[in-house]
């Protein structure tokens, strides 16, 4: 692993050194695990004491952070800077272009320059893979799929026929794109399958976490907007339109035909019912359930999801309910005693 001086790191991330610019750092570690040769980071005030006592050689911090006696690398945005620094210390292993003899690739598949097809992967007829595409071991690319330049399918990914993936996308193991949407018509007590003849379109620079699923539309397309980031174990149902740069955390789910705006965020285990519209920059708190349209720039929480301030007030009341019940019982007993005395006086 390469080592970098603190001033070299500052140059790479547009930061400023406070302390010894010549300090040599050989890696990045947490505040607890860092040693004298490591860079660590402080991005949350609650860890200030830990930062002061950390054995780290230097700390990545936001501009204006006061940690007397420590060598600091100050930046405007610590998290993006940390991402760039981690890339320096842990560059991804370069793929080995070419088609493994253990892979199955149809004769008419169009492979871009530098594409990699790993062992036991299957690429069906009519597919088009761009330059630098990596199809991991055991992945399956169905007939007529298109994958843009620089995208990577990790081992075990499945693209059903007709799926389109943009450029510079990353699909982690177990991702399934284009499976049938959950569409059935019930008649006389029996569930009749509705053919799902649409497709899935994933735009550029999307990342989808392990074991997440995006279903094909019944008609038309299910679309994942440019730059969106989807966590593990997420479900996006048929006909959903996810706007650009959305964030879906683990176990979030979106039911069929809903429309989610740009830069929207669904926290862990949040759910959205079908045929709804969520505006731009909407935030849905963890474990919340959305059953109605949400205007843009809203922050909602709860079941059903409401404005988060209203939800917090209601939760505050809920916490007081046991005490209020006891108070009501006491008042009821006092009233009953007063009534008994009035009856005796009469």
C-alpha cells in the first residue's frame, strides 16, 4: 500500500494542513483503531473526545474544527474527501479483459473494447456490452440486454431479457433486474397471472446493493434515474419511476407505478404504496409507510407517514399515555367519591 504525506493528501482533496505537512501516512483507520501512521477522521461532534485521544497521526476534519495539538487536514466536505482518499489507499483491482473459456457467450453478442466475462457467466443472444464492462462469475445477462460503458455486474447478478443498464453502474451480487412484476387478476377465487411485457431501464451511474430487485413493468418500463444509489434488500416494483439521484436504504420498498422525485430519500424499511407521487427532495424516515401523495421538499415519518414534526409531537404524547391513564383513573376515583358523598348528604 502506498504512503502519502499530509500535504500530498491535502493537494488531492483541496484541503489545508494544520500542523506538520510532512507527516507520512500509510493508511486510513477509525479513531479507535488508528495508529501513528494512520489518517483518521472526525465528521460527528459526538466523537470529538475520541478524536482528541486517538493515536492517529493526523485527522481529516471540517474547516474550523479546533483540535489543539493535532495534525489536521481541513476540508469543506469531509465525507467526499474521505471517499477520494480511500480510493488512493485502496484502488480497485483492475479487471482482466477477455472472455473466460468457462463462460457462455452467444455468437452475436457485441462486446466493447476491454470487456470482461468471468467464469460461468452467461450472455444470451442479441446483447450489447459497452467498453470496459465486467460481467462477474455466474452472472446471467438475458437476451437483448444492453449494458453501457464501464458498468460492472458482480457475481450472481441476473438481468432478465430486454433489461437496459447505463454506463458506470455497479450491480452487487444477487441483484435481479427485470423479473416479472407482481401482477395478478382475481376471478372466481383464482389468481390469473397478467403477462409482464415491459422492461427495466437503469440510467447512468446507478449503484444497486446486494439482493435488491427491480421488477419489469407490465407495459412500458420501470426506470431508475441517473445517479441513484440503492442499498441491499430493496424492492422496486413494476412500473415505478425513480428520479435522478434518489437514495433508497436497506429494506425500503416501492409498490407498483409510484413516481419518486429527484434527490428523494427513503430511509431503512420505509415503504411507499402503489400509484403515488412523491415530489423532489422528499425524505421518508425509517420504518415509515406512505399511503398518500407527498409534496416536494417534505420530510415525513410514521404510519401513515405525516410531517415529521407532527409525528414527533404525537410520539411525545404516546410516551405520556401511561401516566395520563393513571391520572384519569385517579380523577375518576375522586369524582366517584364526591358523588358518593353528595348522595349521602341528600
